[in-house]
C-alpha cells in the first residue's frame, strides 16, 4: 500500500490569521465610517454657519434699511422696553436694550417694544416731492419689536411697517432663531431750547435726537448629527452651560453654534427740527406768510436729505 505524505508547510489560513484579518477589516470599516460621519458633521457645521450668517445679514439689512430712515427719533431716558402709548406728536423713541435680566421660562416669550418712529418712505429717484404730513403714506409709522427667547422657543425680531397700528404680526418683516439682541449704544444731540424755534418743533425741545445706534444680534443653529431625540434650548448665551450665568434648564444634548454680529448705523434724516418736507402745510409761528419755514437746527449733514435706498432686483442676494 502506498501512502502520500502530507506537507505541513503548505500555505493556508489559520484561525488566528482569520481573526486578525477580520479585526483589520473591522478597523478599516470603523475608520471609514468615522470619516464619513466627521465629513457629515463638518458639512452640517458649514451649512449651519452659512445659515446663521445669512440670518444675521438679513436682520442687519432690515434694521439698517428701516431705522436709518427714521424721522424725529429721540433717545429714551429709561433703558429697557418702551411703551407705544408714548408715541405722541409723531416723536419716536428708541432706548438701550439687553437681556441681562432674562429668566428661564417656556413657551412664547414676552414681546418688547424696541423702537417706534415715522420714516421716509419715498424711494431714491422719486421726483416731484411735495410737502406731506407725518404719518401719511409718505411718512409711515414703523415699529420694531423683539419677542424674547425662552428655554424652548427662539426669539423673533419684528419690523412692523404698518401705516396705522403698531403691533407685531405675521405679515411683518421677521428674523428668527435669535437668542440675544442688544442696543448697546445710542448717539444723540440735544435739541436746544433757544434759537428761533417755532411751535411746530416745540415738542422736540430738550430731547436727545438720535444720530446713530449700535446693535448686536446673536443667532443659534443646532447641528443635526445626533440619533437621539434632540433637546434644543434657546437661552441667551450667558445663561447657557458655558456662559457666565449657567442655568440648569438651558442644557442641550446636541452641539450648536452661536453667531453674533455687531453693527453701527447712522440715522440719516433725523433732523434737529422738522424739515420743509416734514412740516407739510402746518402753520409756524416764526412769522413766515406761507407757514413753511425751514428749521434753524438741522440734521448732522446740513442741507442733505436721503430718500429710501432703491436697490435693483438681483443686486442683493438675501
């Protein structure tokens, strides 16, 4: 009988080698999955950052567009929310504002009055401008309102361009996902009490006529990278876990990004006394027969008046 010998040196795959190979493959798969997940996180981060920047730019554009055209805008002597019942004689107000006294609540936040005023509404390039009374379609009433954020609801900025009623509504210009809003500085000049002031300007006597405002807006966007039920909190930054006054209710369970924008703009037509166009046909006691005497105290850029900017469609991407 003939037997064939078995060569124990023949190549083959042992159990140990199979386990090592499986471990290597598993490691490669895990590394690839981690890379894909990291790429997804980075993409979400970039997308949310772009979204936040866009929201901030929209807010800054809207505020600058409307408030910079304000007329007879005065600085409020009392910081904090204003009261629209004080809107008399078409003299507007704006005041210092912040959320330092914010408290943790849920549901829709309190709506604060930030500013109210009449503004120039005619677009640049308009010809044949005639005098018109304040509060007309030429000088519509405008209000700025801020609904404070709460633990479970983000803040919303409203710019009400109604011609009669001052109140926030869905049809207003709105910016959402706001977690902090501040008016940190107001630049002004005091309307003097002497110097040939007519009766039509008497309600401005001694008031601080606003020439510029510095604001800050902070928006928040959460990254969609968690499989668990997200806990989104919209507390102002100083009340978040990493803030200066951490609040227990403000703890989220997924990553987020806050983006802030500070900007200062000039109130371009806020005159030191009503202009010829603002006066309309109201009488003035300075002795002029036609009742249309130009004021002695004027805007910072004397003899210059700005109409509302007219931007061609497609020139600004929003």
